[in-house]
C-alpha cells in the first residue's frame, strides 16, 4: 500500500491548504514564522518536526531566557572540569586520572500519570540513553517521585505502577538503584512527578557529542524498530493522512523493552571502543525528528535522510509518524564511510537492528525523502535551535505575603510527636518501594537505601568513587522560591558531604506549573536565580538540567519543585562515612539550631497546612561541613539534619541496629521541642568513640563549624529525650507499617536490616 505523503512540491503548489497547526500546539504567529522560514507552507512532515521541536519540552521556549543566568554566573574556574555542559545530552565532569563521570536527571511526569508502569519505565530508559550518548557506561540510577496524598484513591493506582515500572526497567538493565526520594502532597494529585537520574562513567578520551560532521559521513539508525507508540498523543498525527481524519489506534505512552536497551548499551560501548562513531544522539522525545535536526544543526553541513530505509514495526506509516514516533531503545550515529562495515559488524554481533538512513552533505539543508518524494526541506537550525523565545510575564503573587505569615505550630509530648513523624507518609519507611529495586547489582554499590547519598566505586583498582544525591522541597519553594531552591541545593550538597566526598557538580530538573501563569514564572525565575547564585557561592558548576512545565491539574499548579542533584567524588570509597551506628558511641551535633518550622514536616503532619518562611540558609556553612568531613577519620557515622530535625536523624542512625539513644536537648536549644524537631539548615549529626570526642570538637572548631555533644548511642533499645522515653522497636514498627498498610503490600516492610 502506498502512503500518501504531503510533499514539498505539493506544499509549494497549494499554499492556502488548511493545516491543523493549533492541534499540534503551535500558535498563529509560530505557524506564520514557519511559513516565512520556508517561503511556503510546511508539509505535513515539516509541520510535525517544527511542532514537536518547538514544543515547550524540546525547545525551552519559555525558560531559556532565565536559564541563561546559569551560564552568565558560572566562572571560568567553576567550569574547568566540565567536559560537556548545559545543552548536551548530559553533563560530563573530569574527576582525574583520565576518568570522567556523567549524570543527568529528567522528567517523565505526564506519561507516568496516563500509564504509570510504562511512563516510569521509559523515563528510566530515556535517561539511561542520554548517558549512553555521551560515550559512557551507565552505572546506576536514582529517582525522585512525587504523588498526591498517600491515602488518595488515585495515588493507590499511580504509585505501585510507577514503582513497578522503575524496578522492572532498571532491574532488567542490571543497574543498581542507589537512592532517591518519595514525597506525598495534595498538589501532585493528577500530576505526579517522576524524575529519573542516571550516572555513568567513561574515560575522558571516550567522550562523544551529538553532531553531524564531515561531508559523506553516513547516518545510521540502530536499535529497536520504529513503531506507532509515543506519538505525543496528538490527534492529528493519529490519522492516515492529515486530510481524511481516520483515527489510528496509537498508544500515547512509549512502550519500553529493557532487554533491548541492555543489549544496546553493550553494542554502543563496543562501537565507541572500536572508534567508529563520529557523533551520536539518542532518540527520546520527538524521536527521529529531534535526532536528525539536532545532529545536523550541530554539525558543519547539511543532511539527507531516506525514511524508506528506517526499519519499521508497523505498516503504512506516514513520514510524519516515522519522524514523530518515540519508540524506545533507538540511537542515531554519524559514521565515516570507511567505518560503516565495522559498525554494521558490531551491530550484527549484538543482534541489534541497524540501517544506513542518510548522509552528511556540504549543503545547509535537512532534506528528508519518503517513497521517493521530498517531504522535508528546511534549514536544520531553524527546527532544532531557533524556536520562538518567550519572555513571559512574571510577578510576585498577591497571595505570597499571606502565605508567609506564620501562626506557629502546635507542640505535643516529644515521644508522641516523634512517633507521629516517623509513621507519617512524609517520613515513614520507603522499604515498600526500595526493596523492589536491585541496589547491589554490578557489585560496586557502597551505600544505597537509607543512606544520605548513593555511593559507588567506579575504579576497582584504586577505589576511586562517587557519591550522588538529589533533593527538593516544594513546600519550602512555594514559601520562598529563591530560598527553596538554595535549600534543595544545600541538602543535596550536604548529603554528599557527610559521606566524606567532595562535591564537584550540580544537575537539576525544574518542575513547575504553566509558564503562562505569572505566579509560576516568578517562582521559576526566583528558583533559577537561587540555584545559580548558590552554585557560585559553593564554587561548583551546574553541568546541565531539565525543565518541566505545565504540571498542574486544571488551574492548580503543583508545588514548585526544583529537584537538585549533586555529584561528589572520592579518592577511595573504602574511606566513605556511613550513616548508621552499629555500637555505643557519642553523638555530636554540627551547626546551629534555631526556631524554624515554616514549611516543616512537623507543620505538615500536625496541621496539614503550609505557611511561614523556610529555614535560613548560608551556603558558606555548608562548605565548612565539606571541610570538616573531608578526611574526618574520627567519625564513625554521620547523618545530615533536614526533615524532622535532630530527633528523626538520631532515630534513623540507630534504627537498623536496634540500639538506643539518649539526647541532651538542653545542649541544643532552650526549647526542647525546637531542639528536637527544628529543620534549621547546615547541620549534621556525627557519632564517634568516647575517647575521640575532643578530637572531633577540635576539628569542628578548626573548620569554623559550631559543635556540641548532644548525647550518646547506647544498647538500651530506648529513645530518651527531654525527660521522655519511647522504645526504638515501637518507633521502628510505626515507621515500617505505613506504606504496606496504605498500598496493600508488604514488600520488605518488616525488615530494617538489609
């Protein structure tokens, strides 16, 4: 059967033909601009390419005016170790001895609501391919998850599917899941956040970039065949042609095959090691439309593509459908002619489907043919790089002052408050989730579940390794967006610091409501400035990021959620500091505690409300903690203080071993409740042997870190503070039961010791 495509010749001869550009998300002026660029109306295939590449997801058209602030503020010194930064598939950092690490976090929010399993699974697959496209071997994944209220009916549908999708894809790939975060809040009902992070390793010399260079070089598509899945849910693309309107039954969410991706990883690594790849791009959002236009736009010439050569798994696909398909597990490479046979040989060895679909030209156009007809003839940069840029209105919301009014929080008996906190969906055990993930596959995981950061060995001979953490507080960010972003950065940075690693780079995934809402754009702009300025204060670069807009249900946006990831490095991971205490020890609190409950978990648990100002944050204090923990040989264990404060951190340090703890709250603050549950920033709790207390206090003083002995870990099995005692076993029982009770499962829920 012949597919009837709209050709360039037809587009030239029928300038007045109506086209469904609005249904594809283009505005009237955007469509007019496309016609000006081409000097005619676009073909169906061209309209498809421009619409997907000019979408918010691909073009950052509402955010790029603010994202430039990252580059404007980054100093030359900060960027010295960045091998690939903002604008690449993932940031790449030189960590010494010829080694590099790449990491990135990206959103797959809306697909995970529509079809939780596949939405989350293909989110993992997509971020892994971003890492592969840099020339790296993926070595671990993490996730940042946000759902509606834990007891909401739809959360019971979405959460199990998302977790199952993440575990299925990651476990099948053989990648350890080394950490993450799960948050519940009403604002995420109907719009969950599924942010997937991947980290990979490579030799500096093996770095690959996405560009098509060299006249005559071949363009090779390899991996899975191209089908009808994931074509953006756009109704006009769900028809045989734009004219007849006959619906095609397409899955709106991509369908993943982790076993195909596992083979694709090994195939890519062999191709890299063979030296047969000039440039490479993964096929994720916008599929072949994105890969071809971005490769051509980043190169030094043009490109010609023949869609008839694309391996398909569906019949009678139009050019528009082939270009927009987001079928998973696909890559596109640029290969010199003399290396094509070797490239094909390696793909055949791994039984990976591949096809030569075009070549680099010395022209300036991207020309795409289907069934012998030209269906695309456009300057590639206008598709990939020249989307409209909007400086959307932004203004501090009228309701912000009212929100920042703090009416205080109710107090409760300390033991009762601690039990309520650890049993709350906000702080309860995530074993139901994390026990579905393989944390130790590949054998290089040093720290994972229950830890402040995931810690991995990347060099088995030297012990060199990395620590990775990602954090966010939508509650803090809604109260004060600039401070909220800085607090997310501070916590991720601190989580890396307490392991003994040296933080070296930042990534982000910025999740917000509609950019057409001035309130949301103000939140976004303030968050970007807070994060960029914070990076300068810490002296480490933002190596890349992602923006996800339109996260809202109806007119109600989600909490502004800037997820911030921090990468740290070790010379020797055997010297990393764990977070759990396994024997009696002394406890020392680092940092100052103030009466700060605005946006706190206690405020959420005790009142269900949000108000006040978030904790103050001084990033210079966070840097001092890095100085303290770097080479802190007297420290047995360390845990950052954040959600739930000192009491929750102390419980988390002793719960695995079933030990007891006796806290002296009077040494922390005059008010016992503040001492126990304040969420002041720049604090950590450390354990050391009794004879090393003076040495630890002296080291803290030397680093300019306030420090005080606040109690001890003992073998009593009781948690004693402020004159009250509660059994640690009772706290563990309350902490363990919540998610299994809510979701009807008991996966690892009764096991604390892993």
